[in-house]
């Protein structure tokens, strides 16, 4: 910075605002230093802080407006505080994992420090007015994981500006004037998510302002080992827009140069907001005074010369020097600001710590009192007294310590029926329910708009209901959907011009326009990210992963971001995205079509729907559109050319989630399946009937949620035998279904034969019709599995086949 470089006093910046910025920079640095001490002193478990990035983040915050979005990085504490969306007391409450939302409104103690989330849902889970909020999307820790959704948040601004039918949604946008501020550390820019996003932003021309905080290292690895040319701005130079070619605008600025940072961010924001041009701001020469995190010291990998350079070029130090050189304050005035910053943050830390302890106090004291009562009345007083003493002498006892002590005491009281025992049981039951809310609630929507609360409407048919191909049914369904709801958009590879690879959207782009039915490049991660961002901003996106196996390209974004959003914000944010794909009975190693167990165990927080035909798919889409949870719906690939009757209320009928359908009644065995396996199982059941075996066939329809009505156990009560059949790997979705029914629904009580599963082979399918037949369950496999169960039950009536 240049001495005597006086800034013009404008609405953007005045001497008063300069000193306010310096005050915030000092407070943020003091909070970082105190936070590290809290971790090292044992009060907090882990810490990661934003020291060294203060001045750049203050400049970015100056360009931020109500209605904008931050899709950021876990070092953005200065940015968020400058927006007025975080207090230092809340900062420390999050460090202590205080579960009260009033203490930590970002996550209710569910996320480590540095993860911020504006509560854009009210106490009922319904949308607040986003245009009045300074919106931070719930941060996530996986490096670059926050980036794919950023392109969707920015893309929503484009849709709100260019689609006049959306302008009635005034609580989500002011004519598309909102910018999305993405932030990322330099090392994470080498992740594919970042590179894919910047390419997509350049193609789409959306108001994404991406800041790269560049301190030269990725933990211990210097930038020359990470990025071509040692610079992300140089590496991305090919994306730079020109006078004749669209692209992104690339700006570079030094991270301790306060006036240059202010100017850069004002220019970048104007370009984004007014022209919807994406901008990359590469903030260089930053430092990280405390190293990466509390897990180690940066002195292990930085040379003495580098450490001295960082000390001299610390942004706060350089900011102070610039203020002094330009006469905005004296040494004494700045010293007073620094002392005041230390006092403010220490007071905030103490307030947060006192509030955290107070939140534990009542349960702890009640447990201690009840344990004391047990020692006075129980024959097992000696071991219970030891448990009480251990709890009493625990350094900062937390909830788990009290629960563990009470549970262990109840072991000694198991044969007693005393008042002390009843008191401990009541304490345990109450705190268990409260801890369920603290740590396990809000995985799914609890709002009035939950898809689980949508009123089912059956499909209606008449004698004149025509038979149509499955793809034609989907065409008519999507036509009706786009006609009645302007919030619905769909994007994906080949969905537009050719109407998707199976013609379910044929002709609809021409009818509804490219803004609503949009082709994308081959970029599954940012297709999902684009959908997440749109869903966060009040739209109803249906994004397509062309074939089910391709979902693995986007799995990190689905599992880390979308599936956890409602949970990690404890009901503060939602993104009701619908992912449409097709699978089942696909042929070939990389088109196997049924990795269901990978989805079930990765995507808790989404609903997973597996309709057997296109009519069922339409009914589920109707339910999901009315709801506010994200979902993955897998259409059966081989159903597009099969005939189905067309319901007369195609656009209105709604199928309930988690309610199986009995497709065939029987008395000898229950066969549980889903998707395209339903046809195979039904045909096998017809053949079994010829040999006097009556199979009851149940289509579960949805895997998450699973059989909320307990339909399957009721069937097993009648048949006393069960086979779970699907085309996932052994131990996959079939094992999951067995666990849900046999264990969770207590079906073991009603079984006369061991429950069985029938799955695909443990390898992926070979190509071709024979590969499919010998790799996945076929009609003969289903027949043989059922017959073997019947043979074990009654070998005289059902002698061995082979």
C-alpha cells in the first residue's frame, strides 16, 4: 500500500467505516487466538479459524447486499461477522458445541466451529423472506464441497431475471439482482468440483463471485505442488472473457492491500450484479498465523524465512500501518481499539462458556442428587457411590458422562423396585428424548409441507383410459407439470433438444423454452450442485442423472451437502431437489443399474423412490413436488416401451411414501421386491402357482422411507415365510430390507423358515442378454429360491428339483 493514499469519502467507505473495519479485524484475530487456546485447554474438541484472511473478507462484505448468498469456506468468520450474521458469543458457543439454537443458531451444536448458516426457515420449517436476509448457506467441511451448489445459487438469479413467470416470487429474488459469493482456500481449487464449477459458470453466465483465499499452502503442501504455474488465476486464464467471447472475469489482488481490496470487490460485485458475469477474485499473499488448525503447528513445515515474511505481511499489521500512514488514526487510538477488541472477545468467550455450563447444570445436578439417593437406600450403595464420585470429579462433565453414570447405576439396581431407581429411570427417559432432539432430529422435514404429510390421491381410470407406452405417459405427465407450476425447471444431459434419451420430455423444450428445460454438458457434480442451489432459492428443480450408475460422479455432493443440509442446520435450511434417473436391468459392468445399498447408506436425508412403472413414478413426482424434502427417483429403464393405462388424473394423483403395495395375494410365502424386479417376481409367482405354491408379492415402492405401514410383517403373519429379492449386490438393499422387516418389525416372531435374500452376483453384470441373465436374478432364480424354502418346510410335498 502507498503512504498518503487517501480514500475518497463515499457512501462505500468513510474514515469511521475504516476504523470499524479495523476494529472487526482485531476482534476476529483475537477470537481466533482465544479459540485455539480453548481447544488446547480442553474446553473444545477441535478448532479451525480465519486468522490471516480478515482484511480481504471485510472488503468482500462491503460488496454484499441483503438477498445475496455466501457459499463459503470454514475460515469465513470475519466475513460473516461483518455482515452482522454472527456474534462473538455465538462464535464461541459453536466452538463448545452448545446445542441450544439460541446459543448457536447456525447448527445447534451439530457442526464444528467455522460453519455458518442463516436460518431462512421459520420455526415451522417454512420459508422466510430471503431477500431481507444476508444468506449464508450451511457450510460443510469437505474441501471444495461448498462449491457445486454455488453455481446453482447464482443460476437461480439468472432464472429469476429472465423468466417473467417467476417474478411473483418476491420473497426469493429482486429481479435476479442477487450475487452468490463463493469462497475457497487456494489448495482446494485443485479439486475437480471447483474446476467444473468455474467452467459451468462461464458457460451459464451467472452472477457468481468466487474468492480464492491464497496463503500459499494446503496444510503443509506449498502451491507449486498443487497448481499449474503456481497460481489458480494463471491456470484459469483460458476462461478469461474477451471482447468477443463470453467467459469469466479474473481479478487478482493482494490480501493485505485494503484500498485495492475494496476497489476490487466493488468492481467485481457491479459486474456480477448488473451484467451477470461470473468473476474470480484471486486474493494473493495471505497468511495463516496459527497454521491450518489446532491439530498441529505450521512451524513444522514453514521455514524461518517464510514465518518471518508472514509476520511482516500479516494483513492486520499492514492494515494498521496503512491507517497510520494516511492519518486515519493515531498509534494510541489503534492501541485502544486493539485492547477493546481483546476485552470484547474475552467477554464473549466467558459469556458463551457460562451459558454452555448452565445448559448442562440442571441435568447434572439432578443426576447427582438421584445417585446420592440411591447410595442411601440401595444394597449396592458402594459401587453407586463410586460412580457418583467419578462423575463429581470429572473435569467439565458433559451429557454423556451423566448418562453413562446413570445407566451404570441402573445395572446395580436392576433387581430393586425403589424410589431411587424410578427417579433414575425417569431422568434417563426424559434426557434420552431431549438428546434425541439435540442430536438426531430434523434429518427430514418436520414442516407442514413434508412429503410424508401429503394426502394420497389414487389414480382414476375409466373404461376409455387408453394404453400408452411408458415414455408417452411420462411426456404427458411432464407436460401437465410444467403447465401448472412455473417453479418447475429441469436440467441435464440431453433433456432439452431431444427430450431426454428415452423421450420422456420429447417436444417440451420447444413448448416451454430453454430456461425451463435445459441441456447441460457432461458434468454430473455441477448438475446436482445447480439443482441444490435452485432448490435453496424457492424453485422446484428436477435434475437428471442420465443413468443411475453416473450418480457416483456426484455422490460426494449428494451425501456431504444435500443429504445433510436439513440435519446440519437443525431445520434451518432445506433444498427440496428431485433427482431423476433411470436404472434396473441395465446391461454391462458400468451400467449395472442397481447400486441401491450405496444410495441407502450414503443418502440418509433424501427419500429414495424405486417405482416399478411410469404411472407410479408420476404419482411419486406429484407427491414430491408438493413436499419440501429432497429425493432420488429411479425410473425403470425397461418400462419406457411397456404399455400402461393412462390415469385421467395424471397430474393430480399422489402416492404416499413408505407404503408398499401388494401386487399379488398368496398364502405360502411373501416375496418382497421393487422396481423392475416386480415383473420378474410376478412372472415367477405365476409359474409357482402351477406347482401349488401361492406367493404373495409386495412392491416396497420406496426404500427411504421403508414400509411405514408395516404391510410386510402383516403378510408374513399369514405366510410365515419371506424372500427378499432385488438386483443389488449380496448384503445390499435386500439385507437392508430384511433388517427392517425381521428386526425392526419383529417379523422373526412369525417365521417358520429362515428369511432369505435373492440378489445379483457379487460382481458387476457382464454385457448382453446372457450376461444379464447369469449376473442378476431371473425368473428361474426366483422360482428356485422359493421352491427351496418350500422344500425345507415340506420335502414330501416339494421334493428337490436338482
